[in-house]
């Protein structure tokens, strides 16, 4: 890729394309960065499979569905670019209006502590991290290469889920196993959902009108995947996910923290191989495993209403684990100024926020039951006499990716 002349880019980087590639899917958004306005968004599904299709939405218009064979990620991105310049559903006249592309990349190991302009050296570094995220990094890299082929003169930026947590001190990320495994294999806590945790922490500071440098914040990203992060002076100092996204909270289908000896015990009892046991912990555990009903919290609440005791237990276990981490991080930071709920469950599950906060009163954390009756909107939901502010802040990872992309291409660094 050609070296970017930041002075030349200053006037033309106004629209940013954000790409988030999965193994057989691709999410995208186009944002106008003059005012951070979302212009269009969409999803490509079943890439490389029969029945592949694209769902595109120009903001303010009905959704468009395009059913076309898409053998690989390059085909998928070609169709995305085609619909973006469509006379009726497009939002740009030509691809020249896209000043940069921001790519979500799950794992950057210890290599990057912030978003970076993608060069061959960056791609080589991400290739080295593939074994740390074998399900996520390969499709992320496929998306980058496809965009480079189709848009060879457009700058690309990598925004990493792990980068925000690179500020953790060693005592927070080193595991108590032989140190040589860290030296040889880089086994340590990495943390994930970093883009989301960073975004909601910065929004919290804005909402409260306080410099983030003066705040201790605990962000609770609660969805099918879930994690909690301790943020002190704007920096992540600890987080619940670890070497992989399996550690930490109970999740939709992931076990979260368990006694490691359980794995070998179940393998022996059930005569399982390594792949089967890993699959159980990642895809058959969590609230699904406890309830036997669903990994969807809405389904669990319906089951509870019908008297299902295991569904009720699953929700209690989930809340218990969130409280556990909140308490631990209050101790670790010697206090907290704000607790923030975000992501699908955090933003929408009114009852779950109540269950989590109900046993935290002695720590100065008091939820207002009336203010808490809100879904998916920014709000301060703590009581007026609560020493700790409780907030609901919808996450916006795509906007965070677009901001970093814009700032790197225009100014040469993340602001």
C-alpha cells in the first residue's frame, strides 16, 4: 500500500466505510464524519454458502435485499460497494467519496495498544495472532485483503478489540502458571469488547460533564457475550475476559469462570476429546446450559414468568457473577464513580439491571426503579442520593471504529 500523505487526506476523508467480517457474514456501515452521521448500514449473510444475500438500508428508506451468489469475502464486498453507489439506494456517487475503511479486528495480541494504519507489517503481525483467535482473525484478514484488492488507493485502518486493554498492569494480566508459558506462547489475559468499553466510558464522562481522567468507571457490556471492565483515568486496568472470550462472566452459551479441573473430570466421565469439551464450554454452557431453555435472555424471562425454576436460577447466577466482578473492581480501584450498562442485555433488560444493583446498596450504589424503566437510550438511572452514578449507555462500536479511522487517516494518530 502507498504511504499516506496526511496533508492531502485532510480535505477528503469525510466518509468512512466500517467493515466487520465474520466467517460467513459481513456487517458494514457508512458514516459521514463531518457530523458523525450514519448514512447506510447492511449485512451480508451466508458468504461461501448456498443462498447468500445482502440486506442494505439507506437511512430513511426501506431495506433492500439482494440475493446473489457470493463465493468469498471479495464477492461480498464487491456487492456492498455496488449497492453503495446505486442510484436509488446508494449514499455516494463514486468510491472516491470513501476516504478510508475501518476494519474491526478481534485480536492483536500484545502488538498494538491502539488502532493503526494497516500496512504489510500490520498484516504480518495479525497473521501471527491467528492461533490466538482462530475463529475471528482469519475472516478479519480476508476482509482487509478483499478491500485492498477492490480499493487499492484507499487507506485502511485496523481497530482491535484487545487494544484498549493493553494498559492493564502485569499483575492483572499474568496467570499464575509457569512464567515460561507467557514467554513462549504469550498466554496472558487479553480482554475483549475493548472498542465498546472505551466508547461507553468516554460517553459516560461526557454525560456526567467530568473529565475522564478524574473518573473511576466500571463498564458492564452484557449481551450474549459479556464482560466487565475497570477503567481508571480513562485506561483499562482490569477486565473479566481473559486469554480467550471464554473467561469471566456467565454468558449466553459460554461458561465463564469455572474450576479448571472440571474440564478433565468431565472429559474422563463422558469420554470426550479436547474439541468436544471446548465446544461444551463455548456453545452449550452459560445460561443455556443452566436453564436448558435458551441463550436468549428474553426467552428466559418468559420461562420464569411461566414458573421455570432453572430459567430463574440461570438469571440469578448471571447477576451474581456480574455483582462479583463489580465488587472486585471497586476494591481494585479503591472506589467507583460510575457503573455503566451497555449491549443487548445491559441496554434492554430492565429487570436484570435491578437484580444486579439490588444487593449493592451498602457500596453507595442505588438504582432508581422509575428511572430504570428505559431501554436502549442514554440515561442516568441511579437515585439522587446514590453516591455512585448508574448509567445506561447504548454502545456504538461502529462509530468508535469510524472515529479512530478518521483520526488516523486525517491526523496520523488516534485522538
